C-alpha cells in the first residue's frame, strides 16, 4: 500500500508520539509498503518553509512555520497537504494526534472532503476542559465525528474520551502502539540474587508524576526498614530532575535511590537485566510503551490501575495494580518481601511476551486501514 502518516510532531523532536510514528513507518517500509510522513516539524530547531528529508529511507515532507515558542503547528497547512496528496495519491492516510494538534486536524478535514481513506489515531488521554469540551464544540460546529474516517485510539481509556467528545455515539477502535519485543527480551534473564532492584523510567515533568513516585518509593523504603535489602533506580531527565535529586538527598535516600538521568536504550536494557520490578506511576497515560518494554524484559510491573497501561496487565500475574499512591507503595513493599510472588510474576513475564509486539500491531493496523477503505465510496 501507499501509506501517508500525518503528524504535527516528528523527529528531531523526541517524544512518545514521534518515536511511535517513526517505528511504525519503518516497520511498514520493511514489510514492503510505500511510506511517507507529513509533519509540521522543521528539520532543525527554528527551521521554516517546505523541505523534504529522509528518515532511514522514509521521505519526510516538512511544512514548518514560524510559530511562537517554535510550536510544531502550521497556521495554513491546506495548500501543502493538498499538493502532497495529489502527488503521492496514498491508498490510506493515518493521522496521529495527541490533544489539540491543528495541522493534523486540518489534514483530516481535507482527507474527509476529498473522500480519501483515513485512520485517525489518538495517542493521548483527552482531558475534560482542554480537549473533550473543545472537541465537543468543534463537533457541533463542523461535525467531525460524521466524517468518513475510521477513528481509533491507543487504549480503551483514550477511546472513551474521544467517544465522550463526540456525544457518546462515535465508534472508536483501539489500535495499540507497537514494541520491539525481541530487543527487550535480551534483558529477560533470571537474576543471580542480591537486593530486590526496583526501577522506573520517564520524563521528570508534572504530568508523568515522577515526584509522587519518589514519595511512594520513600514510603516503601521506610515501611521495609533499613534491614531489608532494596535498590531503586529511576532513569530520565526533565524540568523536575533537580528537585527530585534534592528530595532524595534531603530524605537521606541516596544510598538506596539513584537518579542517573537519561539512559540510552542499550543502557536501559542493561538496567532491566539487573532489575526485578518496574513501577509506573501514571494515571493519565493513554498507553505506556515503557511498561510494555519492561514487561518484555521480564520485570514485574507495579502500575496505577487507572492508566491505559493497566489495560494490558493482569493483577497478580504480570504485576500488581494499585488504585492510589499508598497502594502503589504497598505493592512495591509486597514484592520486595514476598519472594515467591516476585518469582512467579517475573518467571511469567520472562516466558510470556506482551501483546504489543510489532507483528501483532502491524496486523491490527492493516485491518484498520482495510476498514477505512470501506468508509469511502
């Protein structure tokens, strides 16, 4: 198939959506499809205008504008998109959006007007005031929920918010993100012993709830006491990292809780090979690739039960689900002290890979494309 991915955000910006669109494009190209990307992100910081670059063989068509704060949006994307659609004649368009991503929304409107097969995938959890209500108003104005587009989201949690914005009547499918399971299975080996090693990885920013995570881990450490062996490593960078390091120092946790900053994929694999438990503190995560990677690495997962990540976990089998941060802390302490439970969960995760390996995700994506083809004349 000729496939065009449309996303406001793309490399060199680095985030979950950008990485996912990049990997999906590469997987589809390797499967023999003709793939291209249209983005409002310039090839360098501050770049503007139209350009074409290549991302490991995939052409990336850029329509970058001078925007306040260098936001990756374009105020008038229609001429660029219309020209590209006429040139490429894609069999299907996949539109990737987070919250309010106006350039991609504009291309969605163009695709609907031209009756082009399209799948729209929502990668974030829409919040009531910042997305659900604005999209609900937009639907009343232009009727986007009635466009001939196949609407999807990366989890049931995210899909429910999209459906809510459309007044509860829209059919929204679930199209999961993909994970290179084989890469992370390198770390799925039994540990030789030593203190239980608890890890996490994420951006130190308020939405990711890394500071509440540290508070929960401190509570677990205090409950276990100094005589119970425990190591904690939380990797990542972001605006709250300095405050997090101050927190660790002030609470006297430096000998047990380590914050090494951002780690490469190879370094994370090495970390997980030496770890037992992965903790996911998010509650507004539409989908957590990090959780799937940790599960593929054979770690027991402790997750808040409200997140999209929890939809793919089974309490007591792949990990432990916690309704609040106090329960999250207790779940960590339980795995540290209950060796049989920890071994049972980690042995299961070493043997049973997660459900989001790329072959399964590609099959589901192609099925979504086929459904999109049925929605247009």
